[in-house]
C-alpha cells in the first residue's frame, strides 16, 4: 500500500559528487515537496512543485535543484554534495487544495563524506 | 508569515496514562487547517489528526483528540491510554488555503517517550 516511494533509504556519497534523490507518488497528486529534517530544526522546505515542469524555491534552496518531468516523479538534485548536506530528506505529495495534509515517503538518510 | 511553535522538545508518559502535547501558531488568516503528524523510529510520517479552523468542534480519532482554541491560536494533542507504540516524534503543522499559502508549516517537534 506504498503511495510515496523514495528510491533509497540510506545513501553515502563523497564530497563534490552529484546526487539524485528520487521520489514517486501513485496518487495523482498535483503538489510535491522536498524537505530536509535535522535534529532541533524540524522540517525545512527545500523546493516544491505544483505541476509538471513547475518548481518553486522553499526556505533553504541553496545547493539544491529539482526536476519534475512527469506528474508522479519529483527529483532532488545536489549538484556538488557537501558535508553540510548530510541529513534526512523527506519527500511528500498532496492535492493542491483542501485539508488532506501531505502523504510522506519513508525518507532518505544521506551521508556526505 | 505563519509560524508554528512546539514548546516541549521532549515529553514522557507512563503507559496507560494521558499526555498532552502543546502547539501554538501565528496567523492572520481566518480559515486554515491544523494537523498533528507522528514520526516513529521507522521515519514514516503518519497523519494522526486534523482540524478545520471553521469547525468549533474538536477533532477526535480513537485515543487521540485535540483542544483547538482559535482565539488563543492553540492546538494541543491529547493522547489517552498511552501505548508503547505511541513513542515517536510528533509534529504540529499549519496549512493555509491555496498557492504557497497552502504549504504545510511545521513546528520543530516533540519527542514523546512512553515508559512501560
């Protein structure tokens, strides 16, 4: 019954590598989001998208980019990974309007060494 | 801009007892939604309960209920008959209407421990 799938649960990458985090949802949701979660800081919004090929910056977009070529897939890209990007990354999706909240993926714990 | 504050970084409760997690928010809007999410060690964020601001009646889902005080901008979560499986991070969240105002804004979370 998985509805939002993140491709990797754990990932270890080297500094300077280009990193792709993939997220796929099967609920035909318009909106998709990428958050990073750090202890004591809660969830911080990196990027979001309301439609295919559309993207908007969140609160902490620096060092990240995104791609949404298909409605069901939203990719987070770290162009040149750095150690301060070591974190838990959560993908979520939602309907555009209404009070149904978000459906989250299981998260990817990324370590940059 | 809207903000959500959870003033209790950690809480502890004895199994079978009741615990209340606090949440306050700041908004100038009159219509919005409020949510509580649970994140167990498995990391999957799960929606626990939600409240529409226009509804005066407090939402209830089995052992989980809220105390929604719109004028005070307070939205606390009460867990009755606490179980070991309730141990998790709990996040309070606010969602406005439409556009970027419809993005969820999260508090920093409260870590709940349940003692057997």
